[in-house]
C-alpha cells in the first residue's frame, strides 16, 4: 500500500483505494464514476455483475465489517479476476465499460479457474448449462446449487485458508443474485448473431443492472463467518448482526452454527424468512 497523500494506491492489486480528490471538478472522467466517485462508501451503483462489480461488492462489504484495506483488496481480486478468469479481451472491455483497471497479477496461479467459463462449470456462477436446462433443471435448482457451491468454499476455510476457493465461494454467492440460475442460452444467447429473446433480455439486464443489496449482504455474512473462524475478538458485532445465509444446506447451517458458537455467538432464524435471515447475538453467560 502506498499513501500518496491525496490518494492511497495498492501496487500488488493495481488500484487506488481512496476517493478521487478531484471528482467534483472532473466527475465524469473519474475512474470511480460507477461508485459515485467514492469506492470506500459505495459499490457499483449500476450493479454490473462484471469483474469490476464482483471486486467492488467484495472489497466494500469486507471493509465495512472490519477487514483491512489490503485484506479486502486481495480477496476482492480473487472473487473477481481469479474466479471469473475472463479472456484478455473481455477484461479489457470490462475495464473500458466500467472505467476501472483490473488485470492478471504476476505471481498468482490462475490455472485452477482456467475453465471457469466452460458450461461444465456453470455451478461456479450459479447457472446451468444448456444441456441441463433441456433436461428440465429449474432456475431455483441451479441457483441453489450455486449457493451450495459458494457456501462449501466459504466453510472449507475452517480447515485452513485457501484464498482461491474463498474467492470462488464469494463469486458464486454473488452470482446467485446476478444470474438467478439462468442457462447459458438465456444469459448470452446461443450465437453472437442471435436475437435476444424476452427471457434472455431479462437475465442479461439483471446481470448488468440488477440490484446489488442482497449480494452485498451475503458477502458481509460470509465475511463475518470467516471472522468467527479466527475467534471472538475479531467478529463484527456492531448494532447486532442480521446474517443472510440463503441457500445453505442443513449440514452447512449446522457447521456455521458450530463455528459461531465456538466464537461465543448464536443465531436464530427470523420468523417467515424461510431459512434466509438469522439474527446473530452473543451467547449470554449464566450470570447475565
């Protein structure tokens, strides 16, 4: 991290980590226009679930619950460039359209996600392949499969940190809200020359301009679980915490409860939330 006085820069993940001091004078030329020229307080307001959006959602959500800027930037890179593994052309297009700058970082092994865009790995993005769609898989099934994949990668961190899997896990959880279990055809259409169907347009528009509140919330929730794995003192508990644990299997929920209990916390499901929202609170001692 380099502090230039007016701005803070991370040379490992080449991005400025503080607001543009001249945004009022040159607001439409700022690289932070997608976050209202303040990447510390805001995420991508257009909700573009692109490489930039995944980075912004992860970085801002983790910073909000107490992760350091360097930690947040590193994990955000793994939840975006690493997890998506875009082609250089796609990454360049992302940078141009979002007025941001992301790149592959020297020294990081990206080979584990080299097939990220293959249809066989649709669950990595909470989607389904065209073949699975033709065989009758529903959108909710594809979405829940993505949630399960995401939470598995988050909870596996209790066995030891694997930042690659962590990034993939966060990416999948966020994509569940971006793609909503869409098939490849619905998301991109079969051929570049094809006309977009109404269904395809719905999924594409949601992916590009959809609301990011749920993605932010589930990312913060995953971050709090990570904090709990490291013990009580680091867990974010400001004003009580409402966790979004959507898509967890029974086994995953039990593991989460054990992790939180070991850190001195308990969770209780909100009535009517259908397994999505849980209120986290400190376990009271017998003397309280």
